[in-house]
């Protein structure tokens, strides 16, 4: 079955696994999904991730979720912003802040996928992919 929005599918799988308190979540891999997982790892939302190459497919992305000491989820919310039916772009001066800077904005720019904070430092805008908090 093909998925019309793979990024929304990725975020939904992570959200559902988080609610079920699973240790990891597995999904089909792509370059964009791996970049988003890398940002989530660098920002401390997940403990690790790995891309397992497949012989017949693009591969599998395995994300190891992170929880606090009392088993509450580190990721409290994920929201897809730019969708296939409505792309959302932002200028370098209008990159949104999530929860007063406590959350993370993932932006796809001409220089690659990065956080909104880094895009603001570099002075470039782009497509707002998702919010993580």
C-alpha cells in the first residue's frame, strides 16, 4: 500500500508507539525521514536511530524512543505542518517558535533539512515540515 504523505505516516507511527510505551518503532526508510530522525536525535527527543538497508526496498528506519525516569514520554507532541495538498513556506525572519523556544521546528531549506533555529542563524527560509515538542 502506498502512502500519500510519508512524513505524516512517520510522525503518526512515532506518536502511536510513544502512547503505547514501545521501545522502538520501525517504518520504511527514505532520505528525508532519516534527516528528520537525525534532527530528533540531535535535539534529544529519541535515544537513537538506524537505517537498515534492504535488498528489495529502500530499507527500514528503526527509531529507539526515549522516556524519562518515571516512564513518561519525552516527545509530548508532533504536528505535520506542510502537507501535499497545502505547502507551507516561511521566510528567514518569520520562522515560528514552538512553546516559546522549548519545541523544535523542522525546516527543509535549500541547504538541507535543519531546525528552525539553525535556519535562522544561517539566514535562510524554507518549507516548514513539522513541529516537535
